[in-house]
C-alpha cells in the first residue's frame, strides 16, 4: 500500500509541476506579446496584477539645441511677479528665464564644475543686456540650490533641450 501511495503521489506531483511550467510559459508569452504591441502615442505595459496600462511615449528630440554659458538666479524681489507666459513666478518652482530657447521648452541645465543637473521649463525671458554678459539662463532659487551655486551667484552651465516629461 505505501508503494502505491508513493507512486500515485509522484504521478500527481509531476502533473502539477508540468501544468505549473506550462502556465508560467503561457503567461510569460502573453505578457511579452502585450509589451511588444506599440502604437504611435503609447507603449503598453503590464502591471503586477496583469492589467494593461497605456503610458505616453517620450519621443526623443532629433537635434536637441545645446547652449553653453553662465547661469544666475532670480532676485528674491521678483517672487510673485508675472512671467512672459503670464503665470506667477515662484522661487520654489523648477522654472527659468532664457532668451536662447522658446517659451515652455524643457531643458536640462548641468553645472559644468560639479556635474549636477536639473530639468526646468523656460517660462520667462531675460533682459537683453544679460546675453552681453554671457548669461544664458536665470534660474529659480530652488534650481540654483540644487545646482549648488547660491553662495557663488554664477556658474558655468550646459543647457540642452529635452522632451517634455523627462525626469532627469
């Protein structure tokens, strides 16, 4: 009797393992199929629960504009004033003024000395005389704090256009 029980157990266990492998393979194939389907505006992804979620694709910029120069930051007295886009400027925002990029362009500003970088949106214009001094961007205090130049006041930077939605 124990031998018969052992043989039956082994038989059913092997069926269970075989079925489990087939389910894993089938699930993996269906997930791969879902992930491979792409549309113009979205990329399909599968969550842990197996739901398909549509995410907007970030399309890279073909020839991103790159500008080198000096960065400064807004005076405290300008907090609350209107910007060129019509919104209210806040020192706590991740925005900047520049005459080298179109309004509402997203740019990565990199501190050339430390390598730190941030993503900001251009929502204002600088005074034309700033370009004569080599200034390419005027950042909010939050941006200047992250790039670590509040004490110095000015730094050399690289600015490059990035697609909207770029995180870092």
